[in-house]
C-alpha cells in the first residue's frame, strides 16, 4: 500500500446521492483544517437526486492552495458504491503511484478486473458490514472517511479520531449512541486497514 507525504494531497470521491460521499469530503476538509492544514472540500453539483452519481473533491496541503478547479489528476480516489465501477470512469486521471479505495465485498483482484488495466494500488473495505456492526444501519461514509485517512496518511490517526469525536459531539450532542456508533465504525475501519497493511508488508 502506498502512503504519500502529506504536503499536497488531492482526493476525488465517487458515490451516489444519499450515501454521504459529499459529507465525508466536507468532514475530511474540516478535520484537516483543525490540524493546521490548508484545505478544500467541495462537491460537483449536478442532478441532486437520491441514487444519482455524485462527485466530491478534497485538496489538503501544508501550504496555501491557489488552485480552485476540479481535480483531474487525483492522488487518491474513493468509491463509496462499487456499482459505479461499471458505469463511471473512476480511475480517470488517477496517478499510478496513488490508490483507489472501494467500498465492496470483493477483493482487490476482483476489483482490478473491473478497472480496465489500472496499475496502481487498490484498497477494498466492506464499509456496509462495518457500519451495520457499529451503527445497525448502512452508513458507509464513516468507514470510507477513515479508510481515506489511513491510506493517504493525511494526518495522524489518533489526531483524526480525537477531532472526529469532537465533531460528532457537536453534531450529535443529544444522541450519544450515534457518537459511540460512529466512533466504533472509525476504529474498526482503522484496525482492519492496519491488518491489511501488515499482510502486504
């Protein structure tokens, strides 16, 4: 698995309306900003209907970001719904030394067959299973957010967990069970990704 230095990272998210891809991108920007980074987090606006393909973007840098366009050469791509692998060119522009992160039950070799010869790293995570275990509902954005942080090495994982806890406490002040469930989803994801890293090391 490839982990890049965190001086200038660009991430593109692919999902469907209602799955939380846009929310995850905005959360990542918010958390990275709190660690002192310069950030951008924005969606590509289109038909905002439930289930329609959507795209969101992150730029995270140690220095000022002067570019304000879409991201055409991402370091990382996050795919929140694996059905998009067959309908959207998710690897378009993705750097060969980057990685694609896919929410799926498939393993990396199965995903590779659907990506038309992509030669970079493929990281798979079953975000549905994790969110069902942690939250009792299919909310894939928390596991996908944690996977993006772990794979991109954009920030220290302990700092990430601390900042996410603060964010959840603010957002779900009256729902402690939601805070606990989301934190469990993040921790379970980070542990699983760590095991995968060790397995290929």
